[in-house]
């Protein structure tokens, strides 16, 4: 399961700064060979009014890629400021990364 549905609970007022980083995220992963060429899909919602949540769906190149990303300065230069713009809310983490597999019904 290499596809991830990343959930980001962004601090109110930090949306523009977060989106600027998110815009670089998948292209950076792709440029260093950690993600597939399939485009990332991004959605925006709310936990409650004024509590923005972003969902980014993308696919890692392989099962090792997430670990490699943690050791890659180009990725950490995006992830660290993204993390600072997120917050825990309603008992849910600021950032969450469940890996999923497509189900054909």
C-alpha cells in the first residue's frame, strides 16, 4: 500500500503559507524519485467553521520511499514548515498519513 491520504489540520490564517508549501510537495518528491508520476490530488475542507483541513492523495514510488524522504533535506525543508503550520484539533493529530489500497468493487 503505497498510496497515502495525507491529512493536514492547518492553523486558521495560515492557509496561504501552507498552500505555497503544499504546491512544492509532490513536485519535490517526484523530482528526487520518491513519488510516482501520477498527479497528487488535493482537497480542502473544514473540521469546524474556520478550521481548515487539507487532504493530499499521492502515491509513493515504493514502500521504502517514506523512510528515505525523512532523510532527504529537500523534503524536510518542506515537511518541517508544513508541520509548524498544522495543529492538533478535536483529539486528532495535526498531520496524519494513512496508507491505503484501491478496492475494485
